């Protein structure tokens, strides 16, 4: 069994409140969960309105499908999120 964890740290330069940030993160979360059927959580910076750290987790019996899925999610984040990805990491367990 292979567990894949995608970590993204995102900066929202145009967000002016926690409400705006939460709206952006919720929209991204809903899109990712519905499209890819993965677990998603906001991990840090809950009280910062221009920054977030999120985690996405999936698992499979083989590494290739996990790697492919997490790369697709990363591409989706780069193309569609209204912010700048500061850091990203993929870990396998």
C-alpha cells in the first residue's frame, strides 16, 4: 500500500480578509475533492488572511497512480487557484 501526501503552501496577494481566503480555499477544496476523490485539509495559517498550508492525501496499491494523481492536483492548483504557490512537496509512505 502506498500513501501519497501533497503539501502546498499558498500565498493569496489579493485577499483582504479571512472571509475572502476561506472562500478561495473552500472553492479549491470542493473542486479537488469532487474531481479527484482525495482527502483535503487546511493544515496551518488558519488566522492569516493571505496565506495557507494545505494537505492532500490519497492511497493506492501502486506508486504510479498515486504519483500521477498528485501531479494532476498540483497542475490544477497552479492553473486555477487565485494565488501563488510558495512551496510544494510530495511524500510517499
